[in-house]
C-alpha cells in the first residue's frame, strides 16, 4: 500500500497508541506487573488494560508468565504477570548490541578470558566513581547505589524484604551483550558487594530471561560480645 493510500490516524488511534505506550513504560519502570496493578497504577479500567495487554502480546512486545512467589504460596493458581520481551525493550533504547558482541568476541580471541574479565571490571568504573562522589549525600550506601544506577539508565529501586533489601533494576542497556558475556553481570555483582560492604546475591537477571535484575542485600549481621 502506498503512503497516499494509507488511512490517516484518527484521534482515537493516537490515544490508543499513547495509552499502550504508557502500559509498556509502566512495566519497564516497575517490572513484571499484573493487570490489576497496571489498572490501579495508570488509572485505567480492567477492560482497557486487558485490551492493551492483548495488543502488546500480539505485537511481540509483551509476554505473560506465572507470578513468581517468594516464601509460602497461598492456594490457587499464581496470578499472571506481564513482562517486556527483548523486542519490547528495544522500543525504549537504541544499542549497537551486535557490534559490541563482535568487538568482545574479537577481544576474547586476541586476549583470552582474562581480557573479557578486565573489560567487564572497567565498565563498572563509572559506577564506582559516581558512588564515591555522591555516596555521602544519601542516607545509606544502598540508596546512593540506586541513584547512581538510575543515572546510568538502569531504572533501579529498593524493596524491603524480611531478610534484607532487594535491589531491583527494571532495565538493562546491555542485556543482549550480557547474555553472551555473563562476565558483565558478574562484575556488576562484585562491585555491588564492594560498594555496599556486604555479601550480595543475584537472584535474577534480565540477560538470563527474567523480567527484572534482582539483587538481594541481606541485613547486617549483628555481632554479639560474650
């Protein structure tokens, strides 16, 4: 069909597209979400949310999964959560993933695994630098790290849990590259542990197909003096 034959967009079409983008962006910022959570967050009716979710799934931007439950699960089937696919994430940023992968493949061929590890550590130097410059402005190291990650485009937040805190990153600009080179995720985890002064545990990563990168920061161990 030529551009002359294309039907012009109506106001209704523009509104639908805008609302659909809001739904997708909300999932990007808040992580995998149920239809009920999206309806409340965006002040939409459940019917409207379901319509937009169906359209985004059909276009390949979203996929539905069973909600992951930590701890004891109640009766009944787990709720469905909606997650961005790789295609959906690509709508929000442009990355030269293939070029980066080829460059790292060349680096590994020329310098071996040690060169990849050194490169991954170098990537995290900016996080270290910003954390050192801004850390004193925040109430805790975790708050400072979260702000630094947000500045770097990771859309991060902290969530308290019974055993500590979860650092959640809802976006990863290098997810496609990290899928082939997990050294990037490993370096990130090492730096988190270093900056927070605590052992941390990576529970999930976008690079491995999870909807959000989740790092567990345990409560500090209280030492008792006998």
